[in-house]
C-alpha cells in the first residue's frame, strides 16, 4: 500500500508510527532474550576490562634519563623532586609527574601522574624520559 502524502506532516507522522508499531508486533520472546544476552555480555566485558586495566604491575623504580644518560634511579616511594635543567620531575606518594618543562608544547606536563610499571612520560624537545620499572611489566603487544 503506497499512498501519496504530498508532504502533509500529519500523514507522514501517522505512517511512521504505523511502521514502528508493525516492527514491535513482529518482536518475539526469543528476540528479547537474544538482545538481553548481548547487552549483558557487553556489560560483563566492560566490567572485566575496567577491572583488569587497574591490575597493572606494581611499580618499584623510577628511571629518569636525559640524552640517553641516566640522571636518577630511585624508588617510587621516595618523595623527591628532580631538576634536569629543563624539566622538573616530582616523585611523591608513589606517583610521578612532570611539574615543569621549558618546552613549547607542554605535552609532558599535561601527561599527568603515572604510577604503574611500564608507564612513561617523555619530553621530546628536551630529550627527557621518565620511566617506571619493576614488577612484571605488562606487554603492549607481542609480534613475531
């Protein structure tokens, strides 16, 4: 059945509502069970990955290098400030962050705090790298 609506909004709305109602009349109990199972599976997957991402390896050592040379190698539990001349790195409360950098883009400062093994903060213009080592460092990817 095809009627010409000639652009009348009331008729268009009527046919749209009728089409939606026809779709809902065709939904069976098995469709609802399948959709519920898919939604539940998504929620369980999301919860699993949220929890597993927090279970990163414990950190133990902070290594700060400039131009490839180690400037500082200390425990992440030592509260201290390290000045590289161009950058200021703060180690406090088991977290590390770049407090100041004299580079233009400030990406390293905006990186925020890191606290798990395998994480790093890099200031490319000043060639300063802050790495956290220790525990079983998780792999990002494995290739052959």
